[in-house]
C-alpha cells in the first residue's frame, strides 16, 4: 500500500481548504475530512480519488443538505492511496471503526434484538439469550424478534440437547454443594457441574445443538428415528418412547421456522425503503432455506445516496467485524448492485473464506421473498415517522421550531399545504391538506379541478397554483362578511364564518397561520403575489423544495436550511408528502374517468343511471358503438332519439358536424 498524502488546514470554508489542482491522484484510495480541531468527521473511499474529491468542492447549493453541512464543518481533507478497491474497502472499514465519524451512515438498530448465543469459548459452553455487541468466541443464532421466542425454542430443544443454560455463579455453586439444579433433575440439563458428563461429552451435545440450529435438521431427525427403531427392536420401549418424544419436540421447533426457499439456500435478503433524508433497511437471515432471523435499522442518509450506495454501506458495516465472520452468507440478495460490487464480493469472500455472491433476484421464490422484505422495510420507515408524529411533546417542539425558523410570532396551529398534479397540461388538479396541532385533519381536505387560463392557453404549475390560492382565499374573504341577524335568528349578533342554516362552519371559513406550497422560489413568489392582491397579510407563507428539502420564503434570494434531524423539517415533509399523495390520487381519478366514459358524458339527457345500464347491457364501449339504434333502444329508459345521439357521440367519423372544429357539438370543457 502506497501512502502519499496531503493535508490542507484552514477555517471551515470549502474553498479555503480545497486541494490545489493536480495534487489529488487518480488512483483508488480512502479520504478523511477533519474539523478545525483535527477530529475526523467523514471517511469515504473512491475508485478515482480526484473525481470523487472534486465533487465535494462544487457549488455548495448543489450538494445534498447533509453533505453541505459536512463540507462547511470540515477544515481539512487528507487521503491515502491503495492498490485495489478491496484494499480501499478494508481501510475504509477500519477507519470508520477507529474514528466513528459523525457524518458517516451508521446502522443503528430500531430496537435491541436478542440472539441465541452459545459460548464456545468456555470449557462448558452455555446456551443463553444475549443482546448487544457480539463477542469473539461466541456463536450466535438469530436475531429473534422477542426473547420469549428464544426461551420457547430452548425449552423444546433442551430435552434433546441437554446443554448447560445456567450462569457461572449457579454452575460454580452446584459443583460446590454436589447437587445439580432443577433442570438437571428433570432431564433438561446433562449436569456437567456434578460430573454426570465429561467436558468432551458436554461439548459434543453443544456441537449437535449448533449443527441442528445451523440447518442440518433432517440428518439429526433421521438419526433419532433409526435409534428409536433400534430401541424398539431390542424391546427397550421406554428409551424408544423417549426418542419418539424427542423427535416430536424437534419437529415442533422446526415448524416455528417456515421454509421459504426450497433449495436449502443460505442467504441474507436485504431491502430498503427510503425518503430524501432517511432509509429503513430490513434483512432476513435465511439458513438452510428457513428464515432464522430478522433485523432492521433506520439510518440517516449522509449524501444523495443511491440504493446501490446503501447496499455498499450495509455490507461493509454488517459483515466487516472480525466477530461477524461466521455471519457472512454464501449469497446476498439485494435490490441493487453498488458500483464496486465485484470488489465488495471479493472482500466478503475473504471474510467468509469461500465464495460470496451478490445478486438481484429476478423471479421465483427469491424475488417473492425480496418483495416481502421490502414491505417490511416500508412499514418500518412508516412506523419510525409515526412515532415522531404521534408524540405531543415532539409535535409541540416541531411547531415551535417552524415558528422560530420562519420568524412567526406564534406557533402555526393550522397549516395548509397545496400541491398541483398534471400531465402536460391535462387533467390539472390541486390539493389542499390541513394539519391542526401537528396532526392531519382529513375532514378539512379539499380538492380543486383547475379551470385554466381564459384564453385557452396551457396551464403550468405556477398559473394553476395562483388560481387555486385565489379561489381558496377569495372564499375566506367572502366568509369574513358578517351575517345579518335576520338570517340567523337563533344567534345573537353577527356570526362570520358560520352557516346560518346548519350552524356549522362554512367551507374555507378558517384561515391558516401558515401556507406551505410544494415547490421552490417561483411557486412561493407566485402565491405571495396572490395573497398581496387579496390583501391577506396575516398568513405566513413558505415553500418546501423536494431536491434538497430547502425552505423558501417570499422575496428571499436564499433558502432557509433546517437541520436535517429537526422536528420542524419532519413535520413539513409529512405535510408536503400528504398534499402530494392527495393531489396524485385525485388526478388519477379524473384521468381514469375521462379515459373510460368521456364519450358517454357528452350525450345530452344521458345520466349516470342510464350510462351504467348501457355498459351493463353491452359490456364495453366497443360493443355499444357497434350496436344498431334498435338494439340500443332495447335498454330500459333509452329511446330512439337518444340511441341515435349516442351512436353519433361514439362514432364521430359518421357525424361530420361533431367531428369538425366548427360543428355545433362541443366538448365538456366548451360547456
């Protein structure tokens, strides 16, 4: 390994410590960013150091939000060149473990998973539940979702594999008094503490247990079946009965681990669910075709990472430690391959001692299992977000942070978010979602069918957003007008915003404290112009841009960058994503309706009931358009004249007046 390196130190400004042109080598290597105190804040590897490092010193605003924070926190950068990508992987892993950089992706458990551990480093190995960091000389099975699942499995298997499960203190005390514990008396421990079995015999029991848990179940069951038949043939019926019960216990334990891959595959199946700031990863450990354990994390995305990049970080951290060598499977099923897939496979092969493959499952059982793992990852990410949204203290903190960041006098208890959805100017719709006290209030959601420009020109997002905001706040201004007392006889005085007939709030009666638009500076300025025209001065406004999650304020040339871990940013993201979902759903409904029944909608006098009757009678528009007027008139409620008008609508080529631009008939929009 060659070690030419350079260090440039200065104040925390990327341009001040950028290496001189031509000084960065083009070979593979590992680099470190350091803060002004010399502490390592980020470690990365690259196939070409020059290309990779130069990308950090581009325009700051073009970088991922987390990367922006990293390069402005750092004060120097240095690197080490290596010979191959595999060496770079090894050095990157060792540096991350050594320096624990604050900006690197870190796989933190969303909970502490219990393992079934076998302490092979002791003279009398012990079976126990173990959590936390793995220890050298201990063999692990799992992880399991609950500790009780391990104890339940152990309870079934101890009658077949009576290994020690007691602590060191209990084991020592039993040897001193010459009397085993209760498990030794009921046959669920071979009692090595009182020399009922030797150390070698006890280790053989433990080895058999490990073989069974590692997947060699059929061989062991067949061996017990042969012993049971031999005992029966020799008239040792009590021993045969005990072996029969042992076989039943083993099969009950095996039933708890469902076979998912019939070819006996040893693999880890990995899937991700992600948003711009975080990613949830789930991994199923499959050994001998059975799911032996499941594990999950939620990680913070350090840069604009692809799925392949997440796979790289997962493999290097999951299997990099010396205590994890036995955990490297023969096959890794992943949703995408990283750029350094070949080097990563070689590195994992070195750790395992035999060939390791990285593959993307394309079809069959492995593909189906990958989809199951992906669903688990999506649910884990959703639960992670909801945990933050459901806590009252967290919501209050988020609202206070928003008020502080936007310069508001009070926390925005009512937030409205707007989004526009369209495809090349067709079926343009918009959504309005409402969050009150940090929670969605779905009864207040509204949908808008955008009418478009009066001159018939195309509708872009800015004009659509302006129209929607004008309609929403014009309704609010109208609702501010006082209601005459004679129209609300039961209410003393004026009741603005209350429907005098129902006594309920009018639609759009309550103004928000904050309006959020899905977009950046252009969208925010367009909405600000509308609010100014309407004389709305008591409503705060901001936009949330998707690319870097920037918060834009009207008239500002630069966005507000919220800390990526702030509760304010999480709440704004949830509001924005909900508005996007609501708009997309409405757009799809409108588009589907237009594509399936638009021709029938244009027929005068043909209502929804008769349209359904026609489609039910003929089965499709194609058969209906091929029918004669007499056949159509057979449908109840359809006369001869309506049938002829219907055929003219379905077959415009037969109706020159309709097909001509100057014809009398028109589209729904013309009406």
